C-alpha cells in the first residue's frame, strides 16, 4: 500500500491578500500546496495566539507580523516569505537557529514606494491635507503654499527604492544629494547626484527622505541631535520603517523647530495609537503604510513570495531572495 504524502500547508497572513485571490494563489495551487488564510489580522494578536494559527503550517507568505524566538521555537516552519524587502519584524538569528529560511521580494515594489514618497512630499509642500479639511469645514483659505522646485532633497539610503526616487525628484526640479555607506562615487556619477557624509546630507537638505532598513544601528537614526542639524523649515519624509525615527524628538522638532512638516507612511506602532502626540500636528501628512502596495507591486510581491515558498519546500534555494543564507549550511 502506497502511503499518502501530506501536501505542504502555507499560511497567507497579509491582510491585503485576505480575499484569497492573486497570482500567489496560482503559484501555490500549481505546486499542490494547501492554502490557509487566518480569520484574524496577525499583526494584532499575541505570539501565543499566532502560534495557534501556525499549527501544522510549513511556511508563510508573511506581512509585517512579528516572528520572534517564541514563534520559531513553537512552530514547525521551514520558510517565512516576506512580501516586500523589509524583514525587521523577523528575528533572523532565531530563524537560522531553527532552520527556517527567510526570504524577501527584491525588485517588486520600489516604484510604488517612490511614488508614495513623492505624494507625501508634494502634499506637505502644497499643504494638501489641511486645505482639504478646511474646504470640507466651509473655509476657503488661499494663502500661498511653498514652492517645491529649487529645493534640495537628501536621500538617506540608495538601494533600489532610493535610486527609484532620483529621476522622480529631478523631474520635479529638486537637486538630489545622497548618503549610503555602501555607495560608490561611480554610481553617483551614473545617477547624476552628489554623495555626502550623513551630517553633510542632513545639514544641506531642505527635504530628508528615508530609504534605509531599520537595524540596531539605524533605530532612532532621526533623533533630537539629528534634527538639530537640519535646516530651518526643512521636511522629513519616511516611507521606510517607523523605527528609524524617535517620534518624541520629531514632535519637539515640529513644535520648536527646525522642521516645517513631515510626511509619514510608517510609524513605530501601527496602527498609530489614539494617544500618539503625532496626531496633534496638522503639519504632518500621514498614510497607512501604503508605500509598497499598489496593485502592480502586490501582484509581483505575492507571486515572488509564493515562488520562494515553493522553492524552499521543494528542496531548492532561491538564492537572490534568502536573507539568512547560513540556514542552508545549518541543515
């Protein structure tokens, strides 16, 4: 008698995929995998509750829920496939120790994030959100906004997303300077921008746009000391990770200077708490972590994440997507 082989089970956690449709489904079904969609938002539950949904699960297509040592120790996961390129919610050391491959989806959403950053920049300079609220309240204030063209934007991080910003910013008439510890002068020449040290870019820019990962070294990168070095009436844009910004220091910089405004697609705690002091500032334009999720990007990210799950669970290795390659040698 031939034993039946259980098909791998994959938990699909991103809320944007909760309707169960998309190219990711086609990839998983073609491989014969069972798809499980949790009935809850995994971002908003405890680790203990999340583990109940991981029972019998071999891999996940993951959103921005937390994968901590407790999750890896209490589950039988073999792969966590993040949609997007950030993985700060995943404890890589714990994943590697438990033999779990962690993958990302490079090259799928940089244009979406760049477009969101540009939308926030123009909204801050043209005071779009405030004007909309005023008109809805019956007001008609026609005092002049700031001109964007002619300002200098400093890009902190020149990976795929930072580089996608460059032609968009240049098209708006902005001078572009950048900081990236891994950037080489020839790359800057090719992109048509100037490189500077962190302090040079911070002090010379009218707009700072963050495009760096959140690590132990970059957490609270934008803090009271950093803000004090920025130009008067400058603007902060964050479409990267909320952990890059000391939010109390940001409130102080908006209240007492030097910042004129900010555009935030990400916050330290999401959703933004009701008691967050950031809510009190009318010169902040918010968006709910939309940077990487236009429909084109979602389809591409979901498909690549599903392909990574299939590759890993089939004994192959998506080398360009794995962020903890040491896990392979630990097998």
